[in-house]
C-alpha cells in the first residue's frame, strides 16, 4: 500500500489524506459479507462472469453489482439487444415495445433495458411474458427499486433468472446524472439498441449515441411525423439507423434469417373464442366498443363483458379517447 506522502504528489494532500483514512477503516471481508446477505454479487473486470462486451469500452465499469444468477450467463454466446424509449409512450409505442420484446425473446434474444417507466418497463414485461430472461441496468444501487411502482417487474425479473445490474454500490440513491452513465452500460452489453419513440431530447438518443460510438448497431422504429415522440427514432433513421418495421428486421442483424414466433401474448392465457377474436382485432388497430360490436357482429352485452374480462386479465385497456387497445 502506498503511503500518504507517496500519494500526495499525485492526488494532492487533502485527497491523499482522505483516501488513506478511508483505506484504514475499510474492511473488505465485512463488505463482502454484507453483499452476500443481500444476495448481491460483486464482479470485477477480471472475474469470468464479467460481461466481456463491456471490456471493449474505454470507460468500462471497474466492477459491477449484480442481483440474480449471473453464473447462468454465457455472455459470449448470447444474443443481447437493448430496447429503449420514452417514459410516456403512445398507444402505438406501448404496443410495439411489448410486441418486439416478446417476439425477440421468443427468438432467443435477451432483452436489456433500464427498468424506467414507459418503454423500458414494457420491454421487460414483453420479455417476461415470453417466459424469457431479461436484464435491467439501474442508475442506482441494485437494492434500490426505482421507480417503486416497478417493484413487480424487479421481482419477476429475478424470479425468471434475469439480472439486475449496476456499477453503483448498494444503497446508492437515484441521481439524475447517473442515468446517462447507466446508458453506456446498457448499450455496451448489447449487440445493438432498438429505439421506440422519444422526443428530440430523449435519453434514448444518448443510449443510441453511445451504441454508435461503441460500434453497436442502432435500430429505430419509424413513427408518424405528427407525433413529437417520433422525433428521436426518425432523427436516427436520417442518420443511418436501421429501420425496423417488424421483428425480423432486428433478427437479420443477428444472422437469423427466419423465425417462427411460437406464441402470441394472448395464447399464454385461457381465453374464450370471443376474447381471442377481440384481441386479434385490437392487434391491428385501436377500436371503440361500437366498432368492435360491428366487426364481431355480436351483441353489446357480450362484447362489454368480454372486454371487462380482458381488462381484468391485463391484456387490454381503454385509452383516454375511449378506444380499446392492447395493454
């Protein structure tokens, strides 16, 4: 261990003194025991479980804190894709975030995101509904569930053998600037980043920029020019991002030429014939209840009951404009 007088010319007297005091009182074994009690694994750059993709970064985290069974992950042989976007997606964005994550997971891709509300949460949810693993990278300690409303996602990620990752130690609180640092890890672990909706100043653009700088593929879902949330993906498309209109567009980047999606979201639940019919209609477009009645040619009472059942099952929701949509 270097002494204070050796460190002072390099760090300055005060920093050297503070560091030496910290080092004198630091008990590594005690800290590791505390992590073990919280079921948190600490991995450094020399650990065999450290994602090798991150080692390519000039600012790779020295260590990562992980919740979950990281020993199950064969990083070199995994297909990893980040799915990011706005915290306030439209019905269009909600549907696509969940759809792409679900179908990518079905095809063997592991979806990575930041567990924020909006597109992040929907991406994790889609992956979980496909019974797959998903990875959340946080801008706070891995024991700090943020936002609190996403506790169920946090818990289900771990239950499904997913991972919660952060470069910040346990107990570290959320701070705005840390999300930018977090974004470089999201893109760094991934082979590419898929952007689904975002305003012109969206944080998703930061993640996409990191991806481009890191040599990762950047994908974007085009949106209507009338929507402010199309600004980010449409801007990326102008700059040369790969346009995504279907899941296969992303899978082509992984060298998967064809894919058979085994299941749809609604096939994971026991639905009546009428419920299935309604779901198939809403997969194509959002509809008012009167429009659903006309399309199905069933009476209003039956449709009303079936829509209520689908809402209870968490498959559809009623938007502010009164139209029903896939949740």
